[in-house]
C-alpha cells in the first residue's frame, strides 16, 4: 500500500510515528481520504491471485507428499494395478 513510512521497527518507533501522524492533521486527512483506494489496489484485495497461489501451494504439497520428496511416507498407499 506504499506506506512504509508508517512501519515501525520497535514499540517506541511505533508510538513516535503514531504521535507524529496524530499531530499532522493535513496528512492524516489525506491518508484517510485515499486509504480505501490504496486498499482496493493492494495485493490484499486480489482474491484471484491469492487463490492461484494457494492452489499452487496445495499442488506442490501433494506432489511432495505423493512422490516422497519430503522423505515422508504417503498417508495412503499407492494403488496397485495388477
């Protein structure tokens, strides 16, 4: 959301950033005005992209488990076709 200036490395830094923002009413008003648009454009609202990544992770996890790439035996034995 391109708000790295609001990220804090410590509790003290968080308080300082919040206090400074609270004193800057013009900046605070501008941030409030544009926040919804920023959120809508962010990866947080990309449900389709999130779903693709989760599905990809599920496929990889299944392949790793099924083909023993993790050194773990599958929880269900492979079907034997005689």
